[in-house]
C-alpha cells in the first residue's frame, strides 16, 4: 500500500498531517488527484497572491518540488511526501 502524507508546519512545529492511502492500482490516479488538490487548497488558505499567474506558478512549483514555504517569514511550510507500507 502506498501513502501520500501532506504535512503542514508552522515555525517548525507540525500542525497537521493528512494522509491519502492507495490500496488498489486502478484507483491511484484518483487518490493522487485528491491529494494534489488538498495540497493546493491548503497553500491557498495560508497565502495571498496578487494575480492568478503568480498563484498558478507557485502551486505548480510546489507540486513539482513536493514542498512549499511561505516567503513572508510566517514560517508556514507544507510537504507532499510519498510513503509505502509493506
């Protein structure tokens, strides 16, 4: 079974962990999409963007890197981490 963990931190303290489990291979795309949407939603709850283009670039970079860190020194970070259970 594979797991996607979305881990949020504020000032180095874990404030939220949300996990998405992938039990069957045929469902994996659906679960990954849900995890990605949750990841982006959480970033948008904690960040304000001046325009849509900046927002889309930041969200895509965060997904590509599996990490987002707030630039304005509020010390909010969020990570998209894959794991596996045997």
